[in-house]
């Protein structure tokens, strides 16, 4: 299958490629579609659990229980790397 994508989508694909996390455009599209498929298959219970986590984070922020930006970035990068490993 051949696809023609508009410039804005091509730009997004190139942005992902430049991160080094993807091997080619097909990999970018595959992962995006897998993520979309996973999200669309969430159960009501999973959606409620996610909402509960978001609410708890909001309450923590209101209480001043936040971590710094550098630590947050570090934790997110570790989570992303683990996700990449798990997807292989």
C-alpha cells in the first residue's frame, strides 16, 4: 500500500524520526496505530482508573506535592524506554 500524506503529517513523522526512537516512517505509523488501537480497546474500568490517577495527581498538585521538571523528564524518559523495550 502506498500512502500520500499531507505536509503537516509528514512533518510529524519526520519529528518522530529525528528523535531516534523510530527506525523509519513505517515504524512511526505502526506505533501510532498500535497506541490508537490500544486506547480504543480500553474498558470502562481502565478509563475510570486513568481518571482516578489524574484526579489524584491534581489533588497532589493542590497540596504542593509536586516534583521538579528535571525529575519528571527523567521519569518519563525511563517509562518511554521501558515501553519501547516492551514493544519489541
